[in-house]
């Protein structure tokens, strides 16, 4: 019976964690236009959360981080390129 209780406790904690993460994403979306879920060590975008991006503009996921941001750079205003360079590559974020 002790193992069953431990498993039930673990399940409840996992369920709570999932709910909290969902609320976290909702809170971020309320203030952010665009959120990326990335694996920097694999140079990979795993998720894109954007209420305004057209479905045909979203890449098939997972996708290459550097390639995606290279494509986005073409639409960045020249005055903003300095700020953009921080997120331009997965290596710059890792650094």
C-alpha cells in the first residue's frame, strides 16, 4: 500500500506541475507577443507560442534555431539589429 500512496503522491505532484506550467505560459502570453521553447544545446526550436502569427508562417517543429532566426533577421529594422544579435544564434544565447 505504501508504494501505491507514493505513486499517487507523485502523480498528484506531476499533475500540479503541469497545471502550473500551463498558467505560467498563459501569464507570459498576456505580456509577450511571442515565446519560443528552445533546446539551445541541440540548436532546436521545440515550440512557438504566438497568438498573432499566421498558421502558414509557423515552421514545422522542431526546427533549426539558427536557420529560423536567420530568416527572421531579414524583417528586423536596422535600428533593432543590435538587440536582435543577442537572440540571433543559439550559441550567443548559450554564451
